């Protein structure tokens, strides 16, 4: 499986998409922006392009000729998705931290780049994985419908979360007010987000494996 992951990272994915997390992460430096968009660019740009490349390269047929199981094929591809997501998230966190130091007195209308916000970002990416991965592995070839569902789910969550954060004073205080100075609260939200991300991604992987075993590769 390690070799499958390295195949994707070294051969299947354009090196540009390893630079994209840095370029997009720098958008966190925009003061008071809607920072969910920074990670949504992963769903809007990176995923369609790399899966389009896989399809153009006939990667499914090539990989099926290797001495690997279908389970390993799914596991490796899910790991690649998660690796790219973490690259985007880590770079966003780095630039978000710089943002806080650059604008210490900034009043955020949208969620500020604090620990609790990153917990919400983990949930958003988990929802994307939960919708995209199982739908994609109905065929392991067509990705348009799965991408639409994943992007729609992530955007709906981000929109609802941000709307509640603006409309509800209690939630606003948790993410932008006095709550940002409560280390235990911020850590709790972040950890909860990570747990949800892991759970949704594991569920997506298991469903994808079951579906992919029913796919006849021609």
C-alpha cells in the first residue's frame, strides 16, 4: 500500500498541487475574511484537477494490473486525499497564526483563525470525505457527481456554521469573543472536530471498499 501512496504522490499528482496549500494558505493573511473559503479551495480546485488527471492517465486500469487488492487501492487513495487535506490545513493554520499576530486588535465579523475554528474546518473536510469518497467508488472512474455532492455538503456546513456564528451571540462569543481566551474550550472544540473528521473519513473508507469490490474494472 505504501507503494500505491507514493505512486500517487510522485507520479499521479502534478507537483503544483503540493505548492497550492502554501499559496492558498497565504489567503489567511487577509484581515477579517471568510476563512472557510481557504480550505474550500481544496474541494473546488485540487480535488477535481487531481481526479481528472487520474482519469486522463487511466490510473484505475494501470493500478488494477499491479499485485494489489482493491482494499489497498481504496485505502491508498483515501490516505492521499487526507495527506493533501492536512497539507492545506497545516499551511492555513500557520498563516492563520501569523494573522493573529499581525492584527491583534482586529474585530472579526466572521470566524477568526482560532483553535475552535480549525475544529469546524476538520468537520467540514470530514463531511466532504463522507460524501465524495463513497460516491466516487461506485465507479472509481466518474467523479463529477461525487464531487458535486461533497462540495455541496461542505459548503452547506460552512454556511450554516458561519450563519449561526453571526446570529447567535453565545456561539459568536465562543469563537470570536471571550471564548478564544479559554484554552480548554478551544482545545475541546478542536479535538471534537478532529474526532469527527477521523470518524467520518473511516466510515467513508469502509463504505467505499464495499462499493469498489462490486466494480468490474474493464
